[in-house]
C-alpha cells in the first residue's frame, strides 16, 4: 500500500515538474524579444519620412550608416547601447577625423532613435548619450569678400569639365540670393517664369522668389540644352530625392570646389556653404535689413540668419567703434 502511494506521488511530482517546464518554455516563447537597435531604426525611418523634414531623415540615415560601420555591420540589442559603447563610438569617430559638430549630429540622431525605442518597448533608459558631446562648436569663417568672389567668377576654367560645372553652380547659388546647393540641383525649368525663379526650400519647405539677373541668365542658358526637366545637369548621373545620390553629388561638388579654390589662390577652401554665407555677409555689410536677408535665405526667423553673419570679421565692428569714439572725443574737445 505504501509502495503504491510513493509511486503515485512520484508521478504527481513528475507531472507538476513537466508542466512547470512546459509553462516556462511557453512563457519564453511569448515574452517579447529585446529589439535590435539598427533594426528598430530601419522600421522607424518609414514613419519618420512621413512626419519629419527631409533634412532630418537624411541626418538619421547618415548616423545609422556611421554607427553600423562602427559595429562592423552587426546589430545589437537595445539594452547593449550603453554609455561605454557610445563613448567608444565617439572615440572611433574622432580617430577617423570626424569633426565635433558632425559627431554631435550623429549622437543627437542616435539618441532620438534610442529614446523612441525605449519608450515603445518600455525599456528602462540609462542615458547612454549623456557623457558624449551633443552641442555645437563655432565654425571657422565661411564668407568671402567681393574681390575673392570676382576672382572666382573670372577664373580661367576649362569648359565642359566638372570643375567648370562646379564654378557655374557656385556663382549661380551666390547670384540667386544664396540658394542652397540641393535646391539648385532640384530646380526645375518649370520654376523659371516671367523673369523670376520660385522654388521651395528642400530643408524647410518655405517658398523663395528670386529675380533673374543677366549674370544668372547667362549661366542658365549655358546648360539649357541639358536635362529636359532640370536647370542644371548632374555629373554623377542620378538625382537624389529619397536616395543616396545627394551624398555622392555633394562630395563631387565640394571636391571640385576645393581644387578651384586652390587654382584661384583662396585662403578659405570653398564648400557648398560658402556661396550662401557670402551672400548673407555681403548683404549685411551693405546695410540690407536683417529681415530682408532672412526672407531671401528662406529662414523662418532673423535669429537663424544671425548664424550666417555673426562670423563677420572685426573690421565692421572696429569702424563702428571709431565712429562712436570720434563723436565722443570731438564733443569732449568742444567742452
């Protein structure tokens, strides 16, 4: 009798253990998988494109590619995005000559994606980006003077080359009230009408109207026989809305401008931003009101415009100070 009871007890206990193991396995299958960070970014980007500006999407994609390169092409669970890992990524960027501002842009994009993933999957955040730089450092002066712009405009550049195309686009962007390079490349011929150019800024969506001057018309006429839809041809062979073509095109443009600046003998290397900053700086020096400059650049506020002209050389301020001191001393001498 006792033997039968013992046997029944073993069966009962064994059944409960098997049932418990089965429940644990089922629980493991039902438990949500820890999300992979890059996989989450890829899914989230589909929603980001619908609610964010194109420039924001571009920043996210660039940061994603950089972080994936740091990881060697592998993906990691969200919980493994730790302060130590982010710190190593920051050092990795620095060792490859990435500037602080560019590194900061990557970190802010990755931080936004990390926070979104942590909220969506209810993961306790550990602030992995709190110890790395996410601010902005002042950049070097990026505006040219009138004499330097004239040297670029009259430079002897071999026609039908990438360098001549880059020079023409650069001068056109300057003449067109500092039109951004991306907007010049996406400028359709249908936007040129009745002596004006009306375009929507790719970055902000704001409409800008530019009166066509003879110098601009000469450049546009030079490329009139090219692309059927766009004002300027693209040397790299592809347009870039929603694709990777923009990074390739911008690299080609800046490389050609760098060679051009050496040929012309400029101390400041030319980049796609210089034409825009130069127009804003020269307009400000000629006492064009700040709100007019802001409208020409397509800025939402004159405060944004100040970032373009705050790097003016000290000569303007020194001249203003001389006027004040001269007026003060002359009044004092009369007394």
